[in-house]
C-alpha cells in the first residue's frame, strides 16, 4: 500500500490531468504541463506513470471498474 504522501501526489497528478483535459485536447497536454500544475518535478511524474498515455489508461480502467461495480 502506498504511503499517504504518495497517495496524495498520485491524486494531485490525476486531478491536474483531468483539469487540463477540460481546457485542451489530450494531444496538446504534456507531462511537463501536468507536473507544473502539480508543482512537482517531471521525474516525480515518471515515478507514478510511464507517460501521459499510461495515466489516461489507468484513469480509464479505474472509471470502468467503478462503472462495472455500479452495474452489479
């Protein structure tokens, strides 16, 4: 299980990514922009995700899992 600080950082990364998606197209979002929004180093981002596609995939999987639970 991740420690509390890691959980917070991961949530901040996800929240920043979602906020950026509301402002611009996925193709125009960079890891640098996500990191700047969270005020972390780009390398910290890469400790959690391999790239923005990995982040998007994990968020999609989580959303689908939640939807699946609601359906059941």
